[in-house]
C-alpha cells in the first residue's frame, strides 16, 4: 500500500475525508461560539457588577 492508495481509500476518499473535514469545521465553529458567548457573559457580569456599585 502506498500513500496515494491510502488517501484514495478505495473510492471512498471523498466521503471519508469530507466527513473528517465537516467534523473539524463543526469543532472549530463550536470553540469560536463558546469563546464568543463567554465574552458576552463576562461583559454582562461586569455591567451588572458596575451597576450594583453605583447604588
């Protein structure tokens, strides 16, 4: 078995590598979404804390 046969995967390469690609994309989007939501949550908590200090 050589590298070209390995990457071709007996005709299933598009499905296999496409599945890996989609899974990787989903993981990246998930990490980005969690980071964004964390940033928004921290901003909201700071606003609530600052609003409580003014009273």
